[in-house]
């Protein structure tokens, strides 16, 4: 009995020692994680707060460097200067159109490419995947692409903003991996026994089960379309088709709406308000996607992480 008690006592001592050191290591690890996360939050949050505070401050306070994390001499003149031109309304409408239409086309094309590649019985899927992957590293270039868009008659049309980037290969690979890893092939076999075709199977079974990855892809595509401006510079000629980013760029560079400088005082006013416009245009251009992101962020772990890590 004494021997058994000594053994039990030594085991309990070892357990307490292990638990002590484990708890210390866990505490140190969580402390390090919290320090890193809070530091990252501060690094990201302070510039956003500064830009927001500057957009609601006076131009003189911004030029004097008196604004940090709180508006100085609160006013909304920067936003008034931006939205008093009708070009902003057209630009915002066009950006919403390009983002909505382009994202729908992107999701359809991505699903149509990802589903066949996820099927193990699809002959030649490795060859098709290699062909898709090559386009990630090599492209025709800007001039051949422009010539192609022009030959298709899409110059100065809405389609020039949504068709050239209708599918991203990397997103197809992630979506394919998600479908292959999370939707059993047995579902297709059961559905096919009931007379279900491929398109009906994709619409009624694959799409509902792939909502997390579809939501992630929709966000990635939407952000890309919303921030796109280079294609508009290449393919659009009519100002009524310009997206919001091009309009805000013109406001930022040329100070639209402020008139032409006539004297030194007017030039100083333009200089001061150019500082204010910089921050106001950043908020106007970024706010829609910042509002959209929290509603989709919860799908990232279930969507893009699963699709990226499982092979």
C-alpha cells in the first residue's frame, strides 16, 4: 500500500508540474498573440481614423497639421465639393452596375469552370488545369488585349469592364478544391440515379452547399470591380460610362468644381482644399466595400481556408 501511495503521489506531482508549465506556456503564447493582434489593429485602425477625421476637418487645419484622430473645426465641405457635380452620381451608378454585373458573371464562370474540374471522372481535367494555370504566369499583354477588345466591338461599352476579367484562375482553383473536398461524389451518384442532370445538380445541390466559398468569391470579385480603374482608362471614352474611381481621380488631380485660379489667395484656397479632397475621396471610394466586408467575413474560415488547404 505504501508503495502504491508513493507511486500515486509521484504521478500527481508530475501532473501538477506539467499543468504548471503548460499553463505558463499557454499564457505566454496567448499574451504574444494578443500583443501581435492588438498591434496589427492599431496599425490598421489609426490611419483609417486619421483619414476619417481629416475628411470632416477644415482645409486650414489639415494644411497646418493639426488633425490627428479627431476632426478639427468640423465641417462637411469636402463632401459637398465632391457631390455637387453630377459626374459623381453617374460614376457611383456605373460602379454599382459594373460591380453587380461583373460579380454575377464572375461567379457563374467560376462555378462553370470549377465544378467540372472537381469531378474525378472528367477526362483531361489535369490538362485543362495546367492550361488555366499557365495564364496566371503569362498573358498576351496590354496591346494585344486592347486589339482583341476593339475587334470584338466592346470599346466604350459596359462589356469592356466586365468581360475581360470574367474569371480568375486562382479563384477557380480554390472553388474547385472546396467542391471536391466538401461535397461527396456520392451525392452526384444518388442524384444521377434519380435522373438528375449535371446542370440541375449544380443549381440545386452544389450551389447551396457551396454558399461559403461563393460568398468569399463574390466579395473578392466585387472588391476588384469596385476598385478597377485601369480598364476604364483603356477602353472607355464617354464620361457617362466612367466608374467612380475615375471620377474621384479627376477630382483629386484637377480639383473639379473649384474653378480656375485667378490670384494668390485663390491658389492657396485650392491648395488647402486639395488636402481636404484627398481624404474625402478616399472615404467615398472605400466606404461601400468597408460596409460590405463584415457581412461576408464570417465565411472566410469555412470558405477560402477549406478550399485552399485541402488538396
